[in-house]
C-alpha cells in the first residue's frame, strides 16, 4: 500500500479553527514538519481541507 508524505508549508494563522484542527489531526506540531500516513480516503479528505497549507506527495513503501 502506498504512503503519503505531507509537508506543512504555510502558517495556519488567520485560517478557520477547523483547518487548524485538521493540521493537528494529521500530526503536525510545527511549520515545515513532514509526516507520513497510509494512503486512505480519510487522509486524502483531510489533505483536501488544508490543501493551501500543505504539500503532499505519494511515496512507494518499497514492497514489490
């Protein structure tokens, strides 16, 4: 199964509280932090909520 590498690239100051909560739910604590999650519909939905604040890329977990 593929993974997603998500990088927090823009501050959440001035954005809605639900977007700040989404960043916390994704596991972010500070700007420019990188987290990895399993690719799933729920994670993709959270990324879509904060797509203007994060950068995401698919990575292969190396099992072939």
